[in-house]
């Protein structure tokens, strides 16, 4: 008899308010296409290359780390 532990699903309630305030107008958080238990960042229209938004909070990662 194997018992699987329930998988925690990330919701908008888990996202700090400052993160939601920092999202550009055309960016939304929805379930990730990669991992359905996590939220992903989705654009509602094209984002120009070099567009910046923030503030950034957290640890910066190298491209090879993500």
C-alpha cells in the first residue's frame, strides 16, 4: 500500500502583493505550461526585447542555472 503525499499547488494567494504590483500591464500569472503545480509568467501580447520591469527581488541566476 503506497500513499502518495498531496502535491501542493501554487496559487495567486501565495504570491506576495509587491510581485503582483510589479507586473507590467500585459503580463499575468497563470498555471505554468512546464509544471502545473506552479505559476508561470504569461504575456497577453508581445513584449519588446530589452523591456524591463520590477523591482527584482530574489537571487539572480545565470542562464545556465535556469
